[in-house]
C-alpha cells in the first residue's frame, strides 16, 4: 500500500554546502600505525576510556586534559602504572586548545559534559585532528550541522562513541540481517529505560527539566539505523513523537536540585515513531524516571524471523530461515531454545579472537562493547580504513532529540528528518 503524502509536515532549516565542499562518506586518511590519542575530560567515564586504550596495540596515550589539575595528574599516573609512557598533562577550562596544537596527537577523544562536546570537537578538527565524541555528541540541529560542516571542510573523521552497536548480541543480530537470515527487515525497535536514581548530575537534571522529547536517543536509534543501513541503502524520512506528563520528573528534580520547579518539560515516558523512505518503521522509547528493569528494547522484525535482546535473548525463525543454519523447526511461531540461540550467535558473532573477547569482558563492565568500539576505531585509523560510524551517523542519531521535541511541542505533528548527506529534505524526493 502506498502511503499518502504528508499534508503539512514540519521542516527544519538545511544549510547548503559551501562551494567546493563535498561529503565525507567512506572517508579514509593515511594509515596511522602508531595512533597517538589525547583525552579531554578524564573523570569517571574518561578514566575508563584511558584504561581501555592502554590495552590496545599500537596506541600511545599522548595527552590527558581535564578542568581539574588533580584529576589530570592522577590519570597520567594511572597510565604509567599500566606500564605506558607518561602522557602530557593539561588542565583548565580551555586547556584543550593548547592540547590540540600538539603535533604528537592524531585522535582527540572527548568525554566531557554534553554541553561542551561541540566546541571541543570543532576546534580539534580545525587543528587537523580526528575526533571521537561521547554521547550525545550534539544537542541541537544547529550544532549537528556545525559538526557535519566542519568534518567535511577539514576532511577529518568525526565519530560519536555509541558503544551499544558493539554489544555482542546486537552485532550478531546485525550480521543476521545483512546475510538475509531474517528476510526483509520490516520494523525495528530500540529504547533507553531505567531509573537513573542517585546517579543524576545537576546539569543533566536541569537540561531534562527544560527540554521535551527523547533527549537521550542514541542508544536506541544507533542499533536501529545499523540494522536498516541508514544513509547507505535507506534513509529516515519523518518522525512523530508523543510523551506522557512528568508524573515523576518534578519529584526527582526536587530530590536532585533541592528545590521545587514550576514546570518540567520532559515527560516520564517518550515514544517516537519513524518511517523510512523504503517503508520500514522504527519505534524508540525513553524513560529514565519510573521504576523498571534496564532495557534497550532491541528488536529486529523481518519477514523470515525475529530477534530481540530484552528481557532475555529471543529468536524466532521461519522453517526456511532456520534450515539455512542447520536448525530444524516445524512452525513459524517456534521460539529457539537457549542452546539454539547460542549456536546462532556463535555463527554470526563478530570476528574478534577469543583472547580479545576475554580481555574486553575483563576490563569493560558493559560486557566488552566499549572496548570493541575503541578497538575497531583504532584498527580503522591504524589501517587507513573508513570508520564503522561516520559523522552522518552522528548527525542522524543526535537529531532525534530536537526533532522529537519539535513534534511533541506541536501536538505530535510529523517532522521531516533531514538528509544530512545530500542536503535535501527526504520529503522533496517523494
């Protein structure tokens, strides 16, 4: 069935490319066999990243930078304790500026608070450095376009550090889809649901109070876009979003901030539906307020099978699909048992050695996915290959925050999703 054209979708401003500027699809740079990495923001998350990178071959921790001199010095000492040369140390609010001038830096790895990601990343690229930025890399469409434009103008890699696409199950499921095991993919789901509780930071709570929509979408949309091969063989076209009232939000604000608030813009539960140009659908959910088990709600729904991770791994295959991998089933609605699922995951598992997998699980509390992400980033830069995730992935995934906000604030109206690669509204193609 052909879907009718959207009567009055909301559209956002799309800047034209500068004359002579071109896209950075499949961008490659000269190989960097000795990859020299500098870290900006080495608090809890940054320090974990430094530890992981100390275990990647062919890497030198060139510099660490933090607003706190004490924290930066402590992390530099930590690098030495792991048997690596002491990195340069920078501290202060703008110390990253001096750090990015250092010739002995190839990659700037940004682990600061959300609001500072874009200025640091833009400056690093302008200094000829590749950049990897923690999630969310950018909070507004204006800043997203700034990152895209800077990456294209400087011809530098700009990647968002979305680790969940390197989850073992999700990597295996993605390979199942690529090899056609699930048939034609029809629908995918993702989410981010668990109460943050006593881990709320004041800056994050205040940001949540002021913004409606799915303000933390990248864990949910990242795997979904990888499954659907977005901006490679399909594109997201438009979304519509709806959220509940802030039943819990105001209470949490009072707990975290120690004061009441008159207005809390972010609903406890936000649901966003997306349609692609090829007629596929995506459902995203966000809830960090109400009590519920941790879930990223990962689901892949195809014409020949289904794969989901939460609350426990689950796979269903048609008899025809199951026969491809030597599994005999009689009915389409038969769920594979644990042994069959493990066998399937092993068949489609990522090509990391058993030693690498063991190391990843040892030093990465999230099952190894952050280490796999860092390792792949390092390997691509060392070998001069395109990155697994490019600046357009960053743009598409981060854009869901402001686009869902626009939809919520306008009565759940459809909002067009920009084509960040080709600079046209996907609606214009129809």
